[in-house]
């Protein structure tokens, strides 16, 4: 009996030693790294309360040190707890809330925000699966579907096979879930090869899910038009996201961009891809109608469709020293607002990162070094007012003489 206790005591001691060593090493690693802060230049600091930047810190061409920067300061990877590292630091805040509110239902679910849809009565989860035992086979996909009745607490879970086609599908992604008037529809992105035309393809099937019979019916397959393209051209069909990295799903409309892209060789080292033809169209999930969107001339060429909120499409055009953002209502056919945002000069290889959310645009250069300022701007898209302007600066006075580089990885908003 005593020997058993000694074994238990020894095991606990080893665990304590390992965990203690982990935190000591993490603390020492973090202490040698500089701290960065968001220093306000103008505007309201409340605008960055829900904002964080993910970045990598480099010194002397060494491996990068990942950190997260928000209004409270810098947190390096080494400073997060062992548990945070295990479950992932970048988890979606809304997914975390769902895990707290519906712990049993969320058990084993992925963190893909596009796999969830929630309204007042139901929480729906849809994910892709295939037979792992027999290996991956084209056209051999199933959907994992789970529905929680938030009122009765009843759960319904089942798998349903995706209807097969004559085309070989080798890539399949859930892009969105539509839930309205008792109808559950799933929008997917399928890529594969058509043996008849000998072309690769991408299309977007819309599947109607019958929860009562636990079956799937293909309602519509949204495809690019059959256009003639030359040997150095190809077609693209892209779904324009509703909101930005938001797990809330399409309400009634999905907007698609259909392009013909031409590959052009400048020299033996450089190739460019130019859009030579482009159309936008909208698919109404309720009526199943598909209608071309007639764009004004100023949006037909260089502006890129980035995001949809309701019936408004946000277009972005980048040129030297400015970012032009236009909001266009495809239902009324009118431009709602157009803002030209001056951005500081950066090297050609650097560029900018931007995010649109709630009629605001967040803009930041993607990199900086010790001799450059990195400016964060938040501009209201309807009024053109600069709501906040700030700089990413080093806080440690004893490290300010060192040479370093920062690479910004993402702009995150905790809504």
C-alpha cells in the first residue's frame, strides 16, 4: 500500500515539475521580447476596444515570434497557458459563447464559423465527412447535420449522403447555411474535373435538407456560364462573403462574381493575371431566382467586390496612396457611399491589410521595421470621418535601438 502511495506522490511531483518548468521557460522567453502598444494619434480609443492585431516579430533574421496586440498590450505565444495553446488561441469568440451555452450539443463540433447558424429557436451545425476507412473517393461525401431545438432542448443528429453527379468532385467545402420558414438549405463549394469538357470546374450547389426524412435534395447548382476561353485564360466563380469572417449566414441573397482571367508573361521571372471579363449576379435563396447585377461603369473594371451586407456590396480599389471603398445597393441600383482613404506610402512589396465591419474600414500596413511607423486607421464609410488613428510603437525604452521587423498577419474584431 505504501509503495502505491509513493508512486502516486512521485507522479504528482513529476507533473508539477514539468508544468513549473514550462511556465518558467515561457516567462523567461517572453521577458527577452519587446512589448508593443497601440499609441493613439487621434480619435476615440473606444474604437479599438474590440480590436486585436496578430503579428510576427523578427530580429536578426531569426524565426518569428508570434504575438497578439490589443488595447491592453502585447501577449506572445509563450505567455499563453498550456491549455490555451492546446485548444487554439485564435478561436472564434461566438463559438466560445456557444460552447458555454450549449456544452453538450457543441461537444465534438468543429470551429469552422460557416458550419453554424443560429436563430431564436434553433442552432444548426453542418459539416463535411467521408469514409476514412476506405480512403478518399471523389463523389463520396456526406454531411454531418445536427439541429438543437433551443426551446425543447431536443437534438436531432444524422448523416446524409451528398447526391452524386457525373462529375468527379475532389474538393468540397461548406460555405453557408440558410434557415428560414422551416427550410434548411446548405450552400457548398465543389471543385473537380469534368471528363466530358476536360476542364476543371468550381460550382456552388444549394442543397435542401429534409430533417424529418434525414435526406438531401439538390435544389440548384450555381455554375459559371459556358464561355469560350483561350489557352492562356481561365474562368473563376467566386462567392462574395456575407459580412467578414462572420459565422452568421446569408439571409436571402448570395452574390457571385464570375470572371475570365488572362495569364500574361512579362518576362521569364514574372507573370500577371488580368481580369478581361467580369459579371456579378445574385441568387435568391427563397425564390431560387438568379439575376445579373448591372454595375455602374466606375465599378466594372478595377474595383474588387469584397463583401455583402444585406443588399449592399462593398467594392475596394487600391491605387498609389489611396484606398477607394464604394458601397453599392444592387436592389436599388444606386451607389450609397464612396470614400477615398489616404494611406501612408509603403514599399510595393508591403501593401495593406483592411477589414470592413459595421460601415467601418480598418486599415493597416502589413509590415514595418524599426525605422518606420505602422499606422492603424479606422474610417466610417458613410460619413468619411476618421474615427481613430494610432501607431504601433515599441514600449520598452531599453530595446528601442535594436533592428527588427514586424509582419501583421490579421485584423481581428471581437463582436
